[in-house]
């Protein structure tokens, strides 16, 4: 019987079954690590795009607390804001313009009017979806920082919610803004 057992062992002293078991365990560990890496990558992507959205709102609010340093005879900046286009996955940081001198900010409409007002355009990754509940534009009016949030229909609302979700992963992170300028992050419940 000992001769039969020795015949089954390979040159390193392991049987074929022992080698197959070890290889199977290694393959299982590699597949678990690959799956974990893919999930972590998706979480990082959603978090990164969420941070871009959050940064746009914080920058607009910060600018809305300062007096614009531009020549009012050329352009009069009446507010800073964020325009959300969920279909294009785009967040636009903009300046709301009024009439140059001798005009005033009475002519400012507190909504995004196109490329002439664009300060920065952020297009989110195609692997995420963007949803904006009750919001199209938000403006922060300097130097008091007053806040006006408008929805798709142009009506003024008290708060808005923006959610960034992974298309494949279903992971999501959100930002909520109210008419007092408070910006909060949250994780939506599925």
C-alpha cells in the first residue's frame, strides 16, 4: 500500500487532490477580491461625483456671501447659482447678471439664462444618474446670502434634493438644500 501512495505523490510531495484543493481555494479568494474591488470602485465613483455636486453648491453659496469684484459698467453680477440638468448629468455654476450701470439687479431673474452666465460646467460620469427633486436653479444673492430655489416650472420652493446614483450599482448619495442656504448630505434609503 505504501508503494501505491508514493506513486500518487508528485515531485513536491503533494497529492493531486491536495494541489486541486489549494488551487480551488486560491481561485475563490481571487474572485472574492475581484468582486470586492469592483464594488469599491463603484462606491468611489458615486462618492467622487457626489463630491463634485456638493462642491458646486458650496462654491456658489460662498460666492453669494461676497461682494462681486467686477466692473459694474461691463457686467453686474447680482447672484451666484447652480443650475441642474439631470438629463445631461450636468451641474453648472453660474453668475446671475443684471443690467450694467446705470442699471441694477432689479432686472436679474435668478435663473440660469445660458452660456453667457456660465462660470463652470461639470458633466458627471456616464456611470451615474442624477436626479433633482423640486429643483432646476438655486441662487445665492450677495452680500446677504439670500437663497432662491426654483423648480422646473419656475416656481420658488423651500428646499431641493439632488441625488447621484450608480447606474449599475444602485449606490446613491444625496445633497439637500433649503431656502436658508443650509446644505446637507444624506444617503437615500432604497
